[in-house]
C-alpha cells in the first residue's frame, strides 16, 4: 500500500511550458522508497521534463517539489537537497576529452580532498560493479554505445566518502536503452535491476523509456503521461489487463485512440 511507504520525491501541481507549448499541466506524482518506476507515453509529452524537475535541473512554472518532505525552492544550485539524486542522461553525456576513470570520478576530483590514488580505487570499484573492469585509462571514443551507457551508470552511483549523507538514494534514468541493439539493451536492463538490489547502491529509481522490453523488465510501477497529465498508473502486470485507452493504444502501436499522432 503506497500510503505506508516513505515518499522520496513528491511533485504537487507541477506545470511547465516552453513558449506557448504546455508540457506539464498540474501534475501530481510521488516516488516512494524502493520504487522501480517507469514513466512512459508518447514523444513530446514531458517525460524527460519531469526527470529534470525531479533532479533540480529545471524549475517548474508552478507547483511544489518535495524531497523527503522538504520543499525545494528553485533549482538545485539554489539549495542542497536532503538526499543525493543522480541522473543518467540519454546520450551518456561523458566528457570526450577525459578518460573513463576521470569521467566516473569527476565529482571526487573536483569537489573532494581525497588523494588521486584513493579516487582511482573508488572508481575502479564502481566500474567493476557495472561490469567494466580494466578500462579506467580508456577514452569514451574507444567504447561501444552500451559500454558508454554503463560508464554513465558508474558515474551516477559514485559517492564521496567525505560526505556520505549526499550518497545517491535515487537514480533518474532518461531512456537508458535508446539506440542500443537488443543484446546491449538486455545488459543495461539487467544492470538497472542489479544496481537496485546491490547493498552499496541506491534501491530507488525512476526511468523514462519507450522500449517495451525495457519497460517490462525494469518496471514494478508504471505511470502513463500524455497531454501533459498523468492518464494512468498501475503495476507492470496490469499493462496487459487494463482497458485504459492510452495504454492499449501505446502498446498496440495503433493510430486509433486518444494519443494524438505527431507528423
């Protein structure tokens, strides 16, 4: 029962527009501790916008954001959240001029007093966690698309032992399997679940995805976003039994239904 679970992130009446285009329209959404939540829906409906608002990278026009019950005012640079929130971007967002190790350990190199040999050990442990041993000194251009995604995962779960209270408690994934072949997608999907269950990483995540295999293999709970509003929420098992017209149209790839076709 959701009411008995601990809220990690709460969005209340969130609206966001870009110009005259209303992306989110008074959206309410709660992420609970231990959630494996996937947000899906048609393109351009605000799924990635919600992630960026959760991460504090984007201010909503109206509405309130609460992190573990504490209201966030403004964006993340304006105040410090009571928990660590990590984000994995769709294109991995690695620095091409830095080695894999420098990418994964970027936060520690820039904002800690740890000696470099200690940072290297911490980074190598995270790379091992995502199945990428021995590539610390490689550059992103030397890696496959799937490997670059896993490097971005290692960076997302990196924490600073000098500030354990800021260790990530939730990961936000923006289309983590986009552009990957089916085998590479399966590797990434398995890794998402592995990180959730690992003792030294975070047990909660929110993901945006269009890929059916990713949705079915990584979601416990699903939210369907369309027209700037939450149209349906349910468990991943309910995808095949619900009569909701949005869900039925999306998973049948039908051009008939409430989802507007964008040419």
